[in-house]
C-alpha cells in the first residue's frame, strides 16, 4: 500500500502537495477560527504540513493519515522540526477507510477526494469522524474557464470535462448535500506555479542522479512535455480551493 514511485519522485521536493502556499494555509487557519485544544483529522495528509503548522500556530492536536510511506516519514520529521511531535499523530494507512475513534472539531481532505470516490463520498467519509457542529475542509479543483477541447481536459489531469465542476457548480453541490459553505480560500497562479514548477525541478534532479533507472525514460518524457502543457492549459483553465463547510441544521460550534 503506497503511492507510485513516479508520484513520489515528482513531489519529493514538496512540503505541500497542492497548489497552496504556507501563507494560504495561514489565512485559512485564521479564517476558520482555530483555537488551542481543538482536534483535527486530516485524511490524505501528505507530508503533514497543514496539520503540523496549525499545531504550532494554533495549538490544535490531530491525526494525519496518508498512504505514502515517504510522505508519512517526511511528516513525522516535520513534526519534530516544528516541535509538535507530541501534538500530532502521523499514520501510514488507507485514508479511504479511516475514521477517528473520538469525534473531532475539524475533519479535512485537502486535494484527495478520490478517497471517497468524489466530493460527495468524501463529505460522507469525513462526517463519520466529525462532532456535531464541527467543520469539514475540502480541497478540490474546479474549472476556471470552460475547457474548449479534450486536449485541455487531459492536460488538466482529467479524463472528462465532467470530472470537475465550475465554481458555482461546486458550491451548489455542497448545498445539495446539506452543507453550508462558511469560508473558502482559493489558490492563485503563484500557488499553481510553486506546485508544478517544483515538480519539474525535482524530476530533473532525480534524472541527473539516476540516469540508468528503469523509470528514467518515462520521467524524461514527462519533463519534455509537462511545462508546456501546464502553461498552455492548466494555468488558465483550472482553479483550486479549500472550502469550509458546516452541516446545515447544526448550531453547536466547535469546542473551545
């Protein structure tokens, strides 16, 4: 149970495995009113940057679950580096079947709604671990502009235009599923650049160090095409954001 070698190579230089920056996570943490003593579950937590930063900056405690052995190890090292190893637990495991033993104040899945077979299923999965009145965080792509052809769709890492919604459609989905959208922080082009351009740097560094590896030709072919595809298509057509949701009909707020 692990991520592919290609994915790990591509994102080996990332602390944040999404088109978000540390500054955006700081904005989000303040926007949702995190306070000392709050608890959090982060499914598909990657290298643990969001959870570890918020443990340091806001005094929360929490658990992160990720399928990657490499990213889980990086998360544990980051927790030590930030001095929060006593407040966060980093678990190597399948987030798609994980539920907290004790309901949490914040349940998150940032950029990995495949664990619930889409946004709707991931909301249901997160709600299993959420205390009444708690907050769900979903990170998800959306179409910034209507893709004109299949080449654009595939360059945005989709197989069909229907794989993503536009922003109004995504917000409407939340409403239809019984959730109030109470905050959102959207990625900008700089966040996209930092996410994808850092991949090219990591791939090139890996190729220089591993010219005879069995994956070298595949990674070389990727580096030959990925930058142009990104600037021609994805940077223009795809947006991304983190959306804070509360179940409609609940009035209790998160524990102090």
